[in-house]
């Protein structure tokens, strides 16, 4: 049942935010909160708080391995672990990883998010 609910990322591009839904994981990402958008080949090792992995999919809420400085939760919406993932840093230090099963769609999302980052004058 979990696989059916999470088999793909459902996204919606709004004028001021980007919405992601995968099963019962939902995230609104305001463009004004974006700090950086980069491609990464792998997501870092993390502790899964809740979520699942099946085949090439990794979904859920994770925590970076604890060190003396961080105890941040990381949202992961990865439909294809083999392809590059978009790493989004927002609100100064919060992180989100996302990609689609379709690499062209991932590239389009990357360009859109990269273009939404506001640069200080």
C-alpha cells in the first residue's frame, strides 16, 4: 500500500511557491526561502525518522547524522536513486532532496528553482 501511495512525486508550481506531495508527505517550499539549489549524485547517509525505500525510491523524513552542530530534519522525495538529485537548501539551513523518475522533468525543475533564488543587491 505504501508503494502505491508514494510511487511518484506529485508537484505543483505556484507563482510564489512549489508544492510536493508523495503519499502522506507534503511540503510547501516558498521561493523567497530558497538559499541554494544544486545537483548531487548521491544523498548523504542519514537516519530515517519515517518513510520508506523500495527499488529506486527513497521517501520520507530523515535526520542528518548528529554532530555537535546539527540535528536537522531533511525531507527526501527521490523517485530515482540512480539519477542526479536536486538538493535544495532553504530557510538558511533546512534541506530537501528531490528528483523525478524522468530526468528531463528533474532538469526542468532544477532550472525553475535555480531561477527563483533571489540574489541580494
